[in-house]
C-alpha cells in the first residue's frame, strides 16, 4: 500500500524550533513535571532532552519550558503558558494538514 | 516571523522510499543521465546516491531508476517511466499540501 506522510516543522525567522519529536517531549514534560523522568520515558538522554528545550527556548519569541537544574529529581521542568499555546497550535496545524493528507491518500495512484 | 514547513514522505507498506532529498536526486539524474555527475552536483558521495536509489528501487513496487555500474563515466543512470510518474506525483502532492500550508501560515498566531 502506498501512502504519504507529512512531517510538520514550526520555524521562527527561518530556524526550526518545533517538530513532532519536540512536541512529544513537551507532552511528556506536562505529564512528569521533570525533564529527567520525561527523557527516561522517551528513551533519550537527559542531555539531549535538555539541548532540545534549550534550542526551543532560544529560538522561540519566549521560553516554552522553564528549567531548573539540580535537586534530587535532576531539576524541574515546567511548561509555560506560551509553551502550552504553541503545543496546542502545533496539534491543530497537524490535524488540519493531516485532513488534506488523508484526502490525497485516497486519491493517490502509484 | 513564525511559519510552518511541511516535509512529505511517500511510503510503501510502511517503509519510506521517497522524500524531498530523493526527488532532488531523481531530478538531477534526469538532467545528467549519470549517477556520478548527479551526486557531484548535489555534493553527496557516489555511494550515498547509489544507496538511495537502491533503497527506492527495492521498496517501490517497480524500479524508479535503472543503474549500470562501471564504464568511463562511473555507470549510467536512467530514470524509468515509473520513476518519472512517481516524481511527478510527488511534486503534485507537495504543491497540494503546500497550498494548505500557505493558508495556515496566514492564519498562524504564535
């Protein structure tokens, strides 16, 4: 079976700061409230997760996650209001694009 | 400025065989008629280009490019009718999806 898939990226001033992998990390942070637990659940290193958040926060117009290093749980991670808004917008955009993708998948002839 | 970008992948039985990078390689092969020249123009190694074509040909229901190894020009590469059809379909799908992406980019509020 042939089908198309669409990967969405949100950019600011030409630099990517949000994609499917990073939204998954944001969702996991909302669930866990800690970057350490979120990275464990996603089977990625704490440093990799930290770098992703750091990049998002630097590229976006305001931080998406407030990070605090150290402590017994390896530091806290709290998603900001802007982070929640951006995540919601990403999901809406993804659903909108996927509606069109689903229509095309019905018509595809390869 | 915030904007979204969409990367399209075509899959067969769940395995990806065509994306923007591979379509660029197909277009370059049409221009050059040789994998060696195509890979040079795209600044990728001959082996990497060969592997991409090999994967496409194995995953798709029929070959997209006929490759012949050896010879003075490092072997010939001829796109098949199915390769041309698939490339055309990819471009049409990309244009369709990008119409929707452009509409969303006007509405985006982040």
